């Protein structure tokens, strides 16, 4: 069953850093605006870890 964006957003909000990275890099079907919304909830001091995971 596919999750709604609200479910993904809630999971992301409650996730630890590694889980946030996993959700951000493996969730498909989101719009650019939805990815931006998740990114706003990502801890800025760890953006380099997210960038490495996406490379």
C-alpha cells in the first residue's frame, strides 16, 4: 500500500537522522515541492550526510 504524503511527512518528522536520510533518498513519486517540504524538516547541520547519500 502506497503511503500518502502526510504519512511520509509524519514518518520523516518522527525519524532519527539515518531514517530521515533513508526516507528522503528512497521515497518515489513525490513532487519537487514535497521534497522541499521534507528538506525543511531536515537538520541543517547534517546536510552533508544527505548530500553524500544522494551521490
